[in-house]
């Protein structure tokens, strides 16, 4: 009981509550990247497998992050340089971010190509195509690992309280679990949003590579660009719906 009480001393500390709220919000924002990838990837699966694959992917993200928190002393050491190249010391974190970024760039570029040229006979995210649940889950797990390590290192940089980190991670993944279904339905119902989501993944991939190479891009710039692009696409969707209604009314009047 004394051990448990020691880990929850922050309850009576106002500064700890501010850190908790800030970290929860930050973890949710960081989880957007992961959620977009999970949503557009699972939409390639047969309808009856999509919800299950999303739950497995998000649950895996929670398990990975909690497991990483349990080995936090090892995670902190991942930021220590292991070799130097071109004047920059590369750590295991850098290498993981670069590998994850390259995977995202490859995946997004491939899907954009298939979406632009749907007659190439290969899978794309713009239509109802099939993909094995196992393949989707493996790809989700690979990105879960990258985003989880980045998320945990961010948490370590904000607070020393393990309890706060656990609460923040669980809260963020719970929000992801709730938002996954609505987001996936929205993406499936609006094909043009898929291209925007793929562009987001491409940008996120390049950001991960840059971060791994030692060129830090403030996350605020990335999410501001994503928010502005989403706003523009929202206006385009409203304009398309208005034109569709006006066309339907005109055709009805003509009859």
C-alpha cells in the first residue's frame, strides 16, 4: 500500500494535474497519426473484418505503450547516440524513427500511385478491395511500435511521474478506440478524404525521417498544416454537396 500511495502522491499536487492534462492532450494529438493509418488501412479489409482489425490494432498500441512504460529505463537509453555519421550522433530512437518514416513514405506513395492509376491491377485504398487481416495487423503493429516509442519519449520529457504517464497513455488510446469507427466510416464515405489522409501520412513520414536525422520540425507546424488542409477539404465537400442538391432540384423541376 505504501508503494501504491507513493506513486499517486501527485493527486494532491496542482502542478501534477496540469502536467497530466497537458500530457493527455498531447498523447491524443500524437495518436492522430496512428489512428489515420489504422483507419485507412483497415478500410481495405472485407467489411466483416474491419472493426475487429481496428480493435486489435488500437489494443496493440495500448499494450505496446504500457509495456514500454514498464521498461522506461531502457527507453530513456534509446536516446543515447550509438554511432556518428556526417557529424550527427544517431541513437536507436533516431534509427527507429527513420525506419518508420521510410515505411510510411513507401506505403503512402504506393497507395497514392494506385489511387491515381486504379487500372494498374493492384490494391488501392479508394475502392472496396480485399487484404488479409494478418497483413493489415502486421503493418499496424510496425507503425504502433514507432509511434509508441516516440509517444513514450515525449511523455518522459514532460513528467517524472510514472502514474501520470500511465493515465495519459490509457486516456489517449481510449479516445482512439472511440474515434476509430466514426473516422473509418467518414473516410469510407468520402473517397477524396483518402487522398488527403495519404498526403498526411506522407508528410508525417518525412517528418519522422527529418527528426531521426536531427532536423526537428515542431509538431505544431505539422498539425496546423493538417488542420488547414482538412478545413479546405471540408469547404470543398460542402460545395460539392450544394452543387449536388442544386442539380437534383433542377432535374426535379425539369420533370
